[in-house]
C-alpha cells in the first residue's frame, strides 16, 4: 500500500520546491529532474504513475521531448506545466496528448483536481475519483483508492478479501481496510480469476488461503482471518484447496 508516484521535470529550483511542497502531502514525489537526461533516468528507475512536466527546460522544449519518450516507452498520464502562452508551444504540446495543460503559478487545489481527472481519463472511468469521496479505479494490476484527499495505490494481488456492505464494499489487505463506493458484485467482476465468491458477503483471493476446515467449512487466510463458506460453495472450496494445496 502506497501513495501514487509523481515524477516532476522542472529546472527552476524554487518552482520545483513549491510544487513538491504542494503535492507531497497527498502523493509520493519519486523524483525531480532538472533536465531531459535525468528525467529519462528517473522514469526508468522509479516507475512513476504520472508525470508533471515543464515544457521549457533551459529555453528548450525538453518537456515535450520527454513526453514523446514516455509515450513511446511506457505511457502514463502527463500534465504539462508552463508559464508560456504562445500558440506554437501549445500546439507542440498538444501533439503528445497530455491529460492537462496547466499555467504557472500552480494552484494547489487545481493541480490535485487535474491529477485525479488525468488518472480517470487514463483508466477511461471519468468521475470515479473527482466526484466521489471514497472510490477506486482499477489501472493495470493495481487499484487506486481515494481515501479522503489521498490516492492510495494497492496491488490487486495484495488484496486478501472483499466484504459486501450493501452498495459499498470493504477491501482488506494484510494490514489495512478501505471502504469504496462499489457493490461487491460489480467490483468482483473486475477482479482476476484467483478471486472467487465463497459466500454472498465475501470474495476471497485464493492465493491468500492458508488452510481449510471441512468440518465447519471455514477457511483461514494468511493474515489469520477466518471466513465462513456458504453451503453452495463448499465443493468449489474443496476443489480450489486441492489445487492450491
């Protein structure tokens, strides 16, 4: 469980410091680059989830060059940040299909909202984060869960089980619990095959099953949580346990 990682390309020490201060409360700054070469190195070593790029670095459009590198190697959401208002720069930046184009000075609330919208657009699930207090987006093999104003990143296979709570559900990892605005049924449909429904209230990650007790049809997960298994799922449980034992 961790906050989402943001990579910043900004050659002004003062502006990079301001940007880091604004974002670090809610996100992890995995690196601040002051030139294209360092930005590429950070991108390849720190696995950012989103990039915020100043267009002009030492008078050159290195932000646009870096965006082109990102899009050709491992596309992630990109936000361009600049104090330039010339049409040529805007046109060049637009070709890299950024998720937002922000003018300096940075507005703390505006940039957080832009980050959430960028992630929503990337996941093609508009409104799931920016308009709801607690919700989750599935991006590749992880969930981005909004908890208050913070976006928490959870690897899907780190989930032990999911519990229904009417139109909501609780997501449990080894040491944390998250409430999201999704029904168990709709959420379960997005999960991989190792997640199975063994009770109307629970969906379990079979990779996390430690032991099964056929006498009373309960199972124990690797975090020592015990869950019941409904009668109609008992055979399915024993079949799974035979496979994973």
